C-alpha cells in the first residue's frame, strides 16, 4: 500500500511542476510575442518577376501608343512588401490594417484602355 501512495505522490508532483512550468512559459511569451509582432522584414520579389528590358524600338513604339514608363520605384509596391515576421494572428491583422489599398486599381483602367486599342 505504501508503494501505491508513493507513486501517486510522484505523479502529483510531476503534474504540479508541469502546470507551473506551463504557466511561467505563457507569461514570459507575451513580451517576446509583442517583439515579434513589431518586427518587420521586406519580402523579396521572385527572380522570375524581373522586368523585361525593351529595345529602343519597342520603347519608342510604346511611347507612340501613349504608354508611359516610370523610372522611379513605386512606393506603394515597396510598402506592400514590408511585412511582420510573425505568423501570429495579431501580426497579420496589424499588417492588414496598415496596408493602404486605396487607389490600387486606378492603373487598371489605363491598362484596359491600352489593351483595348490592340
């Protein structure tokens, strides 16, 4: 009988230590989770998506068709590539709330107009 009581006491001690360790891990994680939610990284564009270089004749033909080429980086596109490193729901939600999608389809009308002329 003493053996069974000793086994029950050992099991209870293991369970109590496990619960305490779990609760301590949870309280320490909130600070590191906040740090993860604030960290950002820049996404890299795939190598397959590098722009195609047009020959001078192709550039001239495009200009004659009314197509304009931007020589500077698109700030909105750059901002869309800056995201948080965490995959926690709070980080994803914060990225979505900070993303400015206003006017994202303004160029679509110009592209459709260019394509309808072909």
